[in-house]
C-alpha cells in the first residue's frame, strides 16, 4: 500500500463552499434588499460589513487571480532561476 500525502480528489471542501454561499447571500441581500426589509441590528451590521469588505477587496483578489494565471504560463525552471538557490538571488 503506497503512503502519500495527497488528499482524495473527490472530497468536498464544505468550509469553502459554505463560506462562499454565506458571503454571496449576505452581499446580495445587502445590495438588493437593504432598504426594503426589516432586519435585526446584528444581521444588518453583518451584511453591511461583508458587503463593504468585498467591495474593498475585489480588485486585489482579481489581480491575484490574474497574476497567478500569468505565472502558470511561465516555465518553472525560469522562475526558479530568478528566485535563485540556497545562496540567494542569481542571474
């Protein structure tokens, strides 16, 4: 039996999908229904905070995704040569 460190590929990440669902629901509710529905104060604070945070962070997340997609097109050997070896940077 082979011992390897990889996780099974078919395992669902419930924390990721649950958090993403909650964030999307809170943002949509704040964006579309914030003035038309009566919400408890704690829910209004939560929805407003999540909405403001997403509006502040969206450009950084988008830039990170774009940079990562560009980096996957660059050969690994080139990146490692720029980063250097144990001695530090080298050309």
